[in-house]
């Protein structure tokens, strides 16, 4: 598993539109399983409602993990998504 830390910059946090786009992106990464961890809660990024239920706000630090598939390429794609959208 490859991971990276990210601090949410969006003033609203992870809200519906970027969460939906994140779920679509996570599903599009083929064999890669993408997870998001905040504190002791970990969910699959492809599960929109679970991502929304985490209540991730501006300033929260999350861990994004990728397991399987082309992890290095998937991590870079996700890192770019987070930097541009969250």
C-alpha cells in the first residue's frame, strides 16, 4: 500500500461535489483500492456516502491510501486531484 498525507484546504471541506468526483476517480483507477483515513475511521473513497459521513473539514489532515494496480501512478493522480479540488 502506498499512502500520502493531505491537509484539506477547501473552506467547506469535503462536500458533495468534490466527494462525488473523488468517488468517480477512485472507481476509474481499475484494480486500485483507494482509502481515506481520518483519525481511526477508514473508508473506501469509491463509497460516496461513507466519505461524506466522515465530516472532513478545512484543516483536517487525512491519509489517502492506494493498494493494488499501479499504485505510484494512482497516488500521483489522486494527489493532483486533491491539490486542485480540495
